[in-house]
């Protein structure tokens, strides 16, 4: 039987009796139909976890007793930030969900010349809340921390970010191993992965990225859709960083 997980802003001390957020309480009691005495797993957005037991189910509330908290792992893991060009809603939703499931730490959408979506204006806060909710739901499904999502930025700002490995996904690029040549194997690394829009980057954007120290990397022999490229490229970078000698 799959584990039912709940997402909390912070985990309370062991032994605490708490009420779940209304939406998660409804899902636990009315959709999953858990009962008093059932065990669940709590997690927070930093990756800490704790077991818990359902102690009370009422009309609109569910109370759980929290067990010992397992702190989030820190200090030894490599990290990835995905920077997808701002995509249409359903495609960006897929990137957020799947990159959370594969362990990408953060996402910052990028405004490119060929982006179909250019800006959100007053709707930005609503969009951010929705994106973060998608990442929370994906984290509850996979058991890892939710990917942190930042507001969209212009390409120039995205290119200025620091990392050990700065990659542009591009069919004309080099192999990932060549791009990472010289990367110290003795410590965790931070990678930034830039994914173009559906029409690709312009030549000027590629030149600006390379001038800023980014490397074009070829990840697949086929031409991938933008949303597919974001998921595949990040998964390959994650595997490479986790398994390098």
C-alpha cells in the first residue's frame, strides 16, 4: 500500500498533536479514506520528514500525532536549477511536476525572444502560487522535497547566475562529460540547465550565453520538445553528478 504524505510549512516537535491543512485533511479523510490509527508521513519544504499517526477525524478536521523528525539531508548533495524558457501553461506544469519528481532543487522560468508567453503582469502571484502547489503535490507523491520556483526573469539575469556547471541544452553542443571536464569529483556541484523555447534560442542569445561562460551540451540524438528536453536533460545531469567518480 502506498504511503500517504502530507506537506507542512514546518514540522512540529515529536509528540505534537496538530490539525492538518484543510485541503490535505479532506483528501486524507474523504478521498483516501484513512482511519484513526493509520500511519502517514509528514514532510516540509526543506526535505525534513516525520512519521505520524491519525488520532482524530472530524467533519472538517484531521488531527495527527507526530513522531520523531528526521532532518533534511544537507551538505553532500549536488544541486540543479532548471531554467526553462517560459512555456504555455500545460507544458510548464509538466516540467514543474516531473523535475520535482526527479530531484531538481529549483526552477526559474526565463523570458526569451521566442517565448510564446511573455509576461503575466498582475496574474504573476496567482501563477506562482499555482506553480508551487504543483511542486508540493509532486513532492507528496515522490517523497522528496518540492522544487523551489522563482518568478520569471529576463535571459540576461538568468545568465548571470553562478554555478559550477552552466549548461545550455543544444543539439549542436558537446557531450556532457566534455562540458564537465575539470569539475572537481571530490565535492558536490551546483548545475544550472538552460532550456530554450519551442522555437529555440536565437543566435544572439546563444552567443550571449557562451560569452557569459555557458556551454552548449547535446543530450539526445533526436529533436526534443521544450518540455521533454527540460525533464530529460535535468535527469541526465542529475545522474551524471550523482555517479561521477
